[in-house]
C-alpha cells in the first residue's frame, strides 16, 4: 500500500546520497559551468515573466514557501520580475502573505508588468540599493509583530554587499523559515570570463554567507534542501532559521 510517509523518508535518504556523491556533484557542476556559457539560466519564465534561475531552484523555493507558509517574503534583486511573481502566486494559492522586493535598477515597465497580475496587491516594490538605510527601514515596516519572514538575496553578488545584506536582513527571518542566498555557485566555478562581473571566486555570495554564519548561531545550512537541488545556482545557500 502506498504510504506518503515512506515516500518522504525515501526522498530524504536519496537527497542525502546525492549530497554525499562527489562524482555526481562534479557532473552537475560541469553541466552548470558549460550551460552558463549558453545562457541556460535565462531560458525560463514564471507566468510569462523571465525568472533567471535554474528549474531546480524554482521548484525548491516554491516547495519552501508552500511548506512553511511565511507571512512576508523579502527578496533583494528583482531583475525581470519572474521570481517576485512566483512567490506572490504561491502565497495567493495559500491565501495569505505578501512579498516585498528591492532592486537598484527597477525599470518602470518591469514594475508595471509585475503589478499587472490579479494578485499584485500582495506585492510591494522598492527601487534603490538594498543596503541603504531608508530602503531597509521601508522593507522592515511591512513586518507586523508576530509575522513569519522568509528572505532571498539575489542582488549585487560581491562579498561586501551580500555580507551587509545578511547583517541587515537576516535578523528579520523568523524561526523555522528560510534564508536563501543565491548564486553561491560563483565560488565553486572558474571565473566567468564570458560574462565579466565585479564578483568571482573568493568574492561572492558564498564567501559572504560563510562569514555571516560565523557571526550568528541562528541559522544552519539545510543539508536536505541543498542535497536535493543538485543542479542549483545556490549550493549551500539554503539555510533554515533555528532561533527567534
């Protein structure tokens, strides 16, 4: 007889096996390195808007939101808006919650597209640097006492910027919810010479996350979620909050 609990236990065991398989992890990394040169991350949309993520990360985040049902989802780095619309659409299905997004280069036509959805009343957008005090204060004002908060960081990927984001925003994450630091893969792959950036190996979201986790005991890297994603741009970037 089919038993859901047995399926879930099997899945957890399989995810752990993936996390402990160096050969499989190397194959996944090689695929991500090669496919990046072909713009693989730019091929996807959510409800019609570009979402610059791997399909595995898209699925992982919707699982996290559905299972943990945060009242407030904060994202820094909106780009074309697909990710914001993803979070808001899942919250709409849950019948609760809102999304607060920040982007330094939030274009008017992108804002208009994001706000055109029937659930856009759940979305709040701010144009500016995520680490500016006024922007942070505006985001924090959306959190009422007792509300649960999830955080995703996907803006400027330099060590300095991400570390400052973590120091500002991670304390807002509530017990049982997730902190997701995107593009930690930058530290695991060669410099992207085909797509020059101000970040790279040794200066990126993963180095910032490692530094931040030394400053706090509120988070742990979720071995299950990080194991199951495999083809992820955020290896070791899925963290669960352990304490209020």
